[in-house]
């Protein structure tokens, strides 16, 4: 089934140039671009969605641990609110207990 799509003159020229450069049809260039978008861009978006789920699970686990261990919660909050990140602090105190 053939269909038409309205695109800007600049995009049309890019598609035409790529088709000539790769010795293929303009529709193949559009198909390749869509395939690339789906494989690269959408994959990254999907992985971020997973990260959001993981983040929620970790936050829930942290809440549960904080409720069960007030000392851990206090130390955790100190680390989170410090001006200097834990990585910076640990680099100077390597192998020493916090």
C-alpha cells in the first residue's frame, strides 16, 4: 500500500541525498530511519521506564529499613544531606570505618 506524507523541503532533500549516496530508494531511507529510531531511541526510553520501577522499589525498601533501624536512617540522612558526596569522602578515608 502506497501512501503520501508531508515533509519539509529540507527533510526531503536529506532523504533524497541519502538515497543517492546509498544507492537505494527514498522509502528505504525512511524505513531505515524508523528502524534505527525504534531500536536505539525507544530502547533507551524503555530502559528508563525500568529504572523508574527499580527506583520506586529501592525507595520502598529504604523506607522499610529506615522504619526498622533508626540508626541506619539517621546515618543515611546525614550522607544524603552532606555537601560533599560520599564518594569524595571515601576517597580520603579509604579502608577506614565511617
